[in-house]
C-alpha cells in the first residue's frame, strides 16, 4: 500500500503521468513550463537562502562545506549520480536553515518537477560535469556569504547557480533530454 500511495502522490503532483496502458512516465515540459518553474525556483529559493542568512548554525555550515567538497570529488570521479545527490543535499540544507516548513514543501515540489530534467541533462549532454564544477564554485560563494551574514551575496550566488543551470539546460537539445527520460 505505501508504494501505491507514493505513486498516487507523484501523479497528483504532476511529477509522473500514467498512460492508458498503466505505464508511468515523466511528463515532458514545454519551454514555457520550464521557464515558469525556473522563475518560481529563483523566487522561492533565493527567499529561503536569504532567510537562512543569519539563522544558519555552525553544524549546517559545516554540512554545506562537506557537501560541496563531496560534490567536487564526485565530479572528479565522474560519479554523476552522487554529484546530483550532493547538489540537492547542499541546496536543501541551505533552505532548511531558513526555518520555514511551508516554503520547504513548495521548494520540494518544484525540485520534484525539475529533478528528472536536471538528471537527464547531466547524463545526456556533454559538458555537464564541467557545468556542475562551476556550480561548486558558486556554492563556495554562498558559503562565504553565509559566513559574513551577507544575504545579498548569498542571493546573488544562488541566483547565478540556478540561472546558469537553466541557461545551460536551455542551450542543450531538448530532444536529448526527452530521449533520456524515455530511456532511449
């Protein structure tokens, strides 16, 4: 029963769709839907990151540093799956420090909708590891902003991280992502 409920939830949140033959797939996003998701992520995630500034504790800061270091090492080892997991853990550690459960629910839903595309892009497109290497540099800038309690610096670095990822994704072939999501 728990698996059935999880699948129902994913369908309700539009993270997956069910076809008439009862197969499940990740829905393809139109360019307009992708743009809307990116705009919402920019708004909500920079708000959460700004909220974390001045609230984040030493343990969370150490976790951010460790996660970013792990992500960098995973990229060097060509462990794309691990790098994606470390990237998500980095972002969610940052956002949780903002201390808003309602906001976290919204961010999680957006990641649920965007996550499959980011993963497929990393595996399908050339240059993904290089792009994510730049993300680790922006993560370092976020950490420096947190250490200095500079919400503007944190916001700028996070915006650059999210925007560069969206721009990189847009420059790639959407057909390659669709094929990767479909398992072709």
